């Protein structure tokens, strides 16, 4: 019971934070709900993978980034908006702000061993997200290959 | 056959659309795609576009001179990207003509801030800081401090950006404010953990658009824009981090 309550809370909070980042970036108001669901859902899946099931840091970030890219492309086609409107706000919970802060903090204190540890984590997360977006793009092209060919031919 | 005047208008429309898209944080593949689609609809043949983060060069056949558009600032306003996307789609479906598209693009470009924009943004940043602080650290007791810190620092950020128009200085100043307020609250005994509050309050300032665009541009093989956006993201992160280091030195 406690587990499901925590899960719902995580979804709710990341939904809110995604919508708020959308407001900061001025995304159109009819995209708020979809972007929030994409952000919240992918964060919940990441949370279950990383914190509960113990899948590694890199792989859970990679999976979440692929999920965001696929869902954003789908939402972009349905709502007739650029995919970036959903991708950037949904990515906010995954930005390694905490690790980057701890790196800077230990740097200020002079604890250089921990600086390298957190730097490694930041690099792994950013690399996994970049690779995940690339793989998501690749999957999108595989799914929409036939449509792409028609668009190219008509041009 | 197009008249010379109409061809010039078509190129001008394309360059305006490209400038709006790049200024407001679109990825380069979408910019190129939109420009080619618009030029094709307008009837330009053999259209060439060279787009970078700081400028566009456009040309078509039978035109002796290329058109250059300089891009000075970047604002990250995704509503304009969506509006240009809409105009381009309507134009390629034949719903609006070229002069109408140009007028609409000019209107989109002139759009200023809406009413109470700063207040709404500060509130959104405050809620964002509080929510992400709880998500990342599980710390409920200090969430009110994250709320206040995030709101005030974002208000400072938008004020500095609007007044002085220097990139990276806004992030630096607002991070200084975050650090100062947090240390003050903890020293006064109102809040408990400096780390948790700063982690939450810094989140509205993270370079989300440059990071995403760097990834997508690199993946699509754009070797000029991808690394440039990456450098933009790194510089923003460094300016936040250096301000935090300065404050923590005195904490």
C-alpha cells in the first residue's frame, strides 16, 4: 500500500514540475496535460527501475529518454505541434541537478575524491540521455519509415 | 514563372521563419525542414539554406545574391516555434498565401510578453523548485524554503535578462541570490538543509533546451550546431555552479 502511495506521489510531483517547466518555456496551454503525463509517466518508470528494481543508473536513464522521445513524437503527431514542446519539459526531472550540485559542493569543500564520483555520474546520465534521444529518433524513423519515404518523394 | 518581387518576398519569408525558429530554440533539422517546405510551396527552385545558431544564409536559383540573417539573441519561447510550425503547415496545405504568411510571421515575431507574465513565471518556478526538491531528496520539512527561493531567484533571473540582455549573467545572479537566501534561512534556524534547498531551487535555471537540442543536432549529424549548443549548456551550468561555489565558500 505504502509503495503505491509513494508511486502516485512521485507521478503527481513530476507531473506538476513538468507542467511548471512548460509554463517557463511558454509551451501552448493545450500541450500542458500531455507533456505532464509524458514527464510523470517516464519518471515513474525510471523511479521503479532505478530505485526499486536496482537496474543501473545508465540503463534506466537510457530507457526513460527513449520513452520520452517515442511518446513526444506520438503526441506531436496527434496534437500537430513540434516534438520539442513535449520533450524538453518532460526531461526536467532527469537533468542531473542534484549530482551536479553535489559535485560543485565537494569541489568547494575540497573533497576531490567525491568530485570525481559525482562527475562520473553526471557524465553517465547526460550521455545516457543523449544516446537515448538518438535511439528514440532511430526508432521513430523505423516506425515511420514508409511515411518518410513518401514525404521525400513528393518534395 | 515567378516575378522578381515575389521571389524576393519568398526568400524574406523563409529567412524570417528561420530566424524566429532558431531564436526561440528549435532544433536545426526542424528549421531546415520548415524552410525547405516553405520554399517549395512558394515555388522557389533549387533552394539552399545554410543555418547555424548565430546566422542563416539563404539562396535560390536565378538570384544573384544570397540572403543573410543575423541572429543575436536566444530566448527559448516555444510558443513561437509552435506558431511558425502552424503557419508553415497552413501554407503548404494552401490555406494561406505567401504575403499572408509573411504578415503572420511578422505578427508572431512582434509578440511581446503577456499580462502578468513575470508573476506567473515566478510562481511556476517556485512550484517547480518545491516539487523537484521533494522528488529528488524526499525532504518535506524545507519545501517551503525551496518554494520561496525558487520564486525569488527566477524573478531576479527574468529581471536581469530583460534589463541587461547579457547571456549567462542572469543565471549567475540568480544563483547568487539562491545561495545567499538559503544560507541566510539556515543560519537563522528556519530551515535545516542547505543542500536540499539549493538542489531544488536551481532546477528552474537548468539549460533544458540547449541540452536537448545539442543531443538532437549531434544525432542528426549537424556538426556546427550540435557542439555549439552543447557549449551553451555547459557555460550555463558553469555560471550556475560558480555562483554556488562563491556562496558556499562563505557559508
